[in-house]
C-alpha cells in the first residue's frame, strides 16, 4: 500500500499506487504511471527511471538517486 501523511494530518492513498513528492514529484509520478501501464519493469526500476526522467525536466531534481525498498509481507 502507498500512503501519504499530509502536513494537515490527512492520510491519502492514490488510486493507482503511484505517488510523487518534492519539486519534480509531478514529473516523476507521470513517468511512473506511464511505465507502470506500458512496461513489465519491477517497482525499483520504475522508480529509478521515473526519477531520471524528472531530473531531466526539473532543474531542482538531480540524478543522485538512492532507491530503498522495504520487504513485502504477505
């Protein structure tokens, strides 16, 4: 599950499981939605490629990317 706790204390859950935050968040979110819908890449690769796309568009997003994954408990 993807959840976001806002500054107002609201808890948001996106309909498609994709969320972006920060200055390039909207660019990264758009790229992640496209990659999720039209590729078979794993989640970590989608995150990395989405951030690379955002870094190419937004001058405040850089390419120093560290993707950390939490183990999934089913």
